[in-house]
C-alpha cells in the first residue's frame, strides 16, 4: 500500500450463532479495505481492496474446563 494512500479502514460483515451448547460459528460475507483519503463510505461504496476472499467460515468448539494435567482446577 503506498504511503500517500493514508490510513485504511478495514471492515467486515458477518453472522454469528451458536450451533449447539459447544459450538460457535462465524460466517463472513464481506471483507473490504478503504483508503480514508478516497472519501468512500464503507459498505456503500466498492472497496479499494479486498484483504481476503470471502466467504470465510470459522467454527469454534468449547474446550474442557477440567484438565487432568493441570494443578489448578476451576
């Protein structure tokens, strides 16, 4: 990115939900970057660049709280 482009605003749009008690899911459908000097409106104007291709899907699973190897238990 050229230094004269100025600061960058990076925006994402996503949906998040619990699939069940142990699973959290994120689905990203927009990921764009805007140079502030261009006076574009995020989510309204076409971004100046795309930091990563979409869609992006992330899934997180709950981990066990009790660990047989840990000395401190919750």
